[in-house]
């Protein structure tokens, strides 16, 4: 028998000392009974380590959500600036007579 198999046959659950252990958590390296472990991503892991992994994943998700929101705000600002800049450039290209109101007198369809 190898040393790891021998260790698990004599080990007791970390939370329930009266029960024999059936698995060892790869994260905390403690032994646990069937009730204290779960399978996650093809690994047998204890509930405490799974909770820690989930908390760190949610913090990472929140961090990336904040960065994504900042990028959206910057993109929105740049898009608004581009629209107003283009509108201003278009207004500057209009002839002076349009701004003064004299262009309407020059039109052929206007009655004298």
C-alpha cells in the first residue's frame, strides 16, 4: 500500500471526528467525510475552499465590471463629442447668407 492510501484509510473527517475520511481537499489538504466535500470542476473540494474560490471569482467579476463601465462611459463621451463636433463643422460650412437670412430672398420660388 502507498503512503497516501494508508493515510486516508486511517484519517478522520476534519469536521466530524467520529467519521472516517473519504477524500482530501487539494486546496487545504485536510481530510473530509462524504457530507463535507463536493465535486466542482472535476475536483473533489471542501465547502470552505469552494466558498473562498467563489468569493475571489465574484470580486474579480466586480472589478472587471467596473472597468467595463468606465470604458463604456469613455466611449459614450467620445461618441457624443464626435456627433457635436461633426454638427459644428457642418454648420460652419453653410454660407453666410444662410445665417443672415438673406438666402430665402434669393430663392426662385419665393413671391416678390
